[in-house]
């Protein structure tokens, strides 16, 4: 009888799913992990025969293109991501920020750390570009089927696509718990449908299966030369969702993701692409929309509806990924505090970040209005994802060397082979920067500037605070000579420095000239791991004169919560209740200056971001009626 419960994994990294449980996880992964790559057939093969490439859809070109598509899926997705990159997990979590954090913990040289940090941050910034382009190109590609059904309705494509996208973003605040339960089954129907369409086309022209041989791809380059290289930019669209496989590893695990890929997704995609190729072998004029023209006339309207639903699911997965990325950047100190709303009481990963949601909606709407067609967005899409893939491969090399302890003789050839493929796709897309590729690069440059300025600004602010801080030993020693007046109750002073005395405490003594009977110095730290075990969450250190230092640690996939910290303190014997304590917070007014450390314009940018950050009271879930804020001016 099949086993429903997961069994322990051999590497000790959790529980290995099996039986019906494995099937359920694999089904759930279909909607979240494969929504993006699953909608690529809407536009990828069509873009290969875009008139701009000057490629005639004859037998040689069709077979050569299909051969390159097939081997790209095998080399990039199956081999690079599923077999190689997914081994680089940060305590079970994947994605470029988790990879960067893993590498930085092991990087031995400070100079190398700076390079790896810059690469990881820029890769993360590019993922926001992916979060903008995927909804636009997927929904546009699906709705364009309306014009195939009835050319007279072509003028409705843009307004329908915009209406769907606006509705999608407006629904985010309601959460995806209920709708998300339908993602897997709906995407299963989608893959079965596109596979059936592919079989329908292949049966009518079985000679298309010769494209499985790699020699057709080699011959395609030999015959078309530079033109074939340009087509690589369109062929790359078939693997654009590969980065999501790695980013969502923590939600489902390696095994369900691999099972879904080899058991359903890869066969369905290959069948559909080959079916579209078979159609072009019979009817070259179908190159303007091979996906929809592959279907019988009676099935095209249902196919438009099904495609639109699949595009919305692909968009939802990317939007949710952008929310998760925003939380990680906040926790790792690369972004100001943002409002993060948990939309599910059961699933901690289901969050809504209003600032990111509305920014994405504005950018997606501008993109759809500006580019108007999914084909026009292909260049922008390619450059965003190829650059991220190159960075992922680059970081994976350091994981192989520093974490897995591979010899250079093994790591270099393996990574060089993957880089050769990545850089080929990257080079083909770079040539299209003026056709739209500039957009994700400009967006990523802007996001990178914000993240790097915030990180450097926080470091600079911490340095200025340390320079003005009073050592704890000196502070405690001063109690004997001039003891302050003590009043009843508990005071909690929040501080980012677990060593010195909080400036808010010194200001309280200076202006109020009293100190509570019990004083907690609370520091919340974010570790470069996804999740901190509960038994390692809180540490308490008793100091002199009724002072205690409490250090709470969280992973970058977790959200810090002061009431939860105090609840854990009670379990450790420290009785503190949020509604019976007074929280003292420092509020710094930052003044740009010409002191060494950061360019003046970046100091002004950091000060602006700091003013607009969410208050620590709301972010850390502190009872607002128990908070006292003490301000200070600090020159950067």
C-alpha cells in the first residue's frame, strides 16, 4: 500500500515526501513553480519566426529551432537547475538572495564578498523586472488569442489585458489562500490541454520528431549564421521560468519539483512546441500565431479562456515571489521597513506588501500601454532573466568551491559549460537592448541603487551611533557614584547594537532623570539563514542593577514580532507582558553631511527612505499606546 506520510530525507534536511503526499505537493508545485514557464508556448515559438529575424519557416528552420528549444529545456532546466543549482540550498531555501547569503557566509576574502554582494543584489533587483514583465507578456499573449478568433476584435486586446491585470493586483490584498488551492488542478488541466494540442499536430506531421536530434540545431547555425544567433534571444523564452524552480524550492522541496517537471511539465512543453512546429511544416503562414492556430476552430475560444487563466496563475506566482523577495530584502537590511500583511492564518508565506503591489501595478500598466503587444516585450523579458541566470551560475561556482568543497578541476568545467549556454543567450538578448531590453536593466539599476544605498546608509548610521555611544561597562560603573532615581515597572529599550547603551536610554536619563526598576535592552538580529530554530530564538543575559540584555534572532524568511519574543522570555523565566511595559524607541533625524562615508546624494536618498520607512512600532507589532519615542539629530 502507498505511504501517505513523508519519510526522513537521507541528508537530514527534513522529511522526504512520498505516496499521495508527494503527489499533492507536486500538484501544488505545478501552479506556483511552473506557471511562468508553462505559459511560454503562448509566444516563444512564434517569436522565433518574428519577421524582424528574417527567418523563413521552412523545414530546415523549423526543425533547427525545435531542436534548439528541446536541448535548451534539457540543458538549462533539467541539468543546470534541477540537477546542479538546486543542490545549493540555504537550509532548504532557494532563490538568489538565499544563494547570496549562503555564499557570503563562506566567502573568505572581503574583496570577494563585495563582488558577490553586488552580483547578488543586482540579480535580486532584476527579479523585480521579471515581476513586472511576466504579468504583462503572459496576459497579453493569452488575450491576443481574441484577435485570432476574430480579427475584428483586435482593438479590444489592450483594454481587456489591462482590465485583467488591474483586477489581479486589486485582489492581492484579499490573499491567495482560497484561489491558490485551485492553481494546481487548473495548471494540470492546462498542461494536459497543451500536450493534447501538441499530439494533435505531431500526428498530422510526424516528421517533426526528427528535431529531437541535436544535429538539426547545429545545422541551423551552419546555415543561418548570425541570424541564428539572433533567434537565440527568442528561443530563450522557453526557459524563462527556470529561476522560479530554484526560488520556490523551500515551499515544496526538490523531489516534488523534479517529479512535476519530468512527469508532466517537460513532456507537455515539448509536445506543444513540436506540435506548433508540425503546423508550420504544413502551413508556414500560421507563423503569426502557431499556438492558437494549432487548435481546431471550435476549440479556440475555450483555449483563450484557459490561456488567460494560466497567464493569471503565472502572474500570481511572480507577484507572490516579489512580495517574498521584498520581505527578504527588509530582513537582510537592504530595504527600509515596509508594511507586510499576512493574508493567511495558516500559511506564513502568504503575505501582501502594499507598496510593492501598487508599484508593480503602475509599472505593469505602463509596460502594457507602452509596448502594446507580447512580441514587443520579448526582448525586455529575455535580458532580465538571462542576466539573473548568469549571476546565479556565477554564485553557484563559489558554492561548489567553498561549500561543497569541489576541486577547481571539477567546478570550473561544470560551471564554464553552464556559463557558455547562459552567455550565448545573454549575448543574443543584449543585441536587443534598444528594442525594450533597456527597461529591466534600468529598473534593476534603480532598485539596486536603492538597496545598496540603504545597506550602506544603515552601516554608516550604525557607525555614527557607535561613535557617540557610551560603553555598557562605563554606564554600569557610573551607577555607584550617581545612582539614578528608580521608578516602578519595566522599560524596554530597543537597540540595533547588542554591545553599547541605547541612545534612547541615555536621552531618557538626561531629560527625565529616572530609570525603571527593570530595564530590558532588546536587540533583534537577522541571521543569513531562512529560519532560526525556536530554541535558538531568544537569549537573555542578566546585567547589574536590574538591567537585562535580550537578543532575539530571526531568519530572513521570518517576520520579527515583539509580543512573541516576550512570550518566549516568559518561558525562560523572565515575566514581561507587553501591555505592562513601556517601550522606548529612538527616532533619528538624519542630516546629510560632507563627512567621509557616502556620496552626498546617496546620503540624501538614504535620509528620504528612512523618513518614509514604516515605523518600528507597527513593523515589530509593539502596542502603540505603550511606546515613547525620543528623537535625536545625526549627521551622516
